[in-house]
C-alpha cells in the first residue's frame, strides 16, 4: 500500500489536471478577496472574518473537485495500470481505498489553499491599505469558519464517494465524468426546482439532498425570501448523517463492484 500511495503521489505531482485546479483555486481566492475588497473596502471585524466570508463562496468547489475525483479513479482503468497494480499484489479493496484516501488528502489541501489564500490576501490588503481589523467577533468567526470547513470536507468526501463509485462501475473516463456531471447538477436541481413542490415526497427528497445541506451551512439557502441556516442539534445531526450514510453506502457498493467484476476492460 505504501508503495502504491507513493506512486500515486508522484502521478499527482505530474498531473496537469491537478496542477491546473491548484492554480485555479489560488487565483479564485486571490480574485475574490481583491474583488470584494474593491467593492466594500478591506476593513475587517476580526482576523478570522475572511475565512467566514470564504465559506459563502465554497459552492464552486463542488463543481470542480467531483470531476477530478471521477477522473482520478477511472484513469487506472482507462490506461490499464490497475491490472498491473493488482497483479503486483495489492488487493482490489486496497487499490480503491488508497485512491479514495489520497483523494481526501488532495481535497483537504485544496480547501486549505482556498481558505488560506483568501485569508492571507484579505489580511495583507487590510495591512497595506491601513484598513482597521477588529477583534470583537474573532471567536465567533473562527468557530463558524472551522465548522463550515469541516462540513465542506465531509460533503466533498461524500461527493467523491459517489463519483468514485460511478467511476468504478462505468470504468470509462468520458462516460463516468458525464454521469458525475449529471449527479452534481442533479443535486442543484433537487435543491432549486423541488424546493416549493406540492409533493410531500419530492419536498422530503429536496430537504435531504446534499446540496440543500451545503447551501444551508454556507448561508445561501433561501426560502420565502428568508435565509435558512442550520440551527439546533437535530439540524446538525442530520447534516452529518446524510453524507456519512452516502459515504458508507457508496464505498461499499464500489468495493463490491470491484471485487465481483473482472478488472479487464
């Protein structure tokens, strides 16, 4: 497993998609910080406020990262390397779980890059322009930012579990990415178009969709012109259980598919 992970890390360092997304997130954090500062000034209520602001723009992470996760799991089938890796002694479960674990580390790196980049640029801009930086809401902003950061990591893990399951089942990069695309935007549709439906079942489906929970903890879910946030223990328990169940189900399904089907494509 160790040699496999080292080889995958080497592959990532050379991968053009990984490099491009890393640059994209760096530019996004820089551009957002400069744009927002040019509109509303660089004054901050606390040093942690930029991280809380960045949380409101984390939705676009879900448009990019799942597609990379899908490509990352299918490239071994596409290029035939999975056959050689398994023939060398690594189990099929080890191959998939190793890929998933490394994918989570990559996601953690990108989240730290996006949040950290936004924080550094915002604080630097406040220092350069001489804008005031308060301290009254530091604890509140830091607590909220850490909570949303953790939830984003959990939900990106759930998205990755789904698209990696699709990748293992489909095994063709192009077809799997199309399926992942429909899954990602299907969640947007569940949140938006089914929100006000008269059907109790469809409303239930919409209320428990991944994107609904993401928009709630990001402060972007609006119903009847009112922003709806997670509030109370039950909301947070549900927000954690939904992705946790999806991760368990999808990883189990992917492992069963990988074990039962021939790896030759």
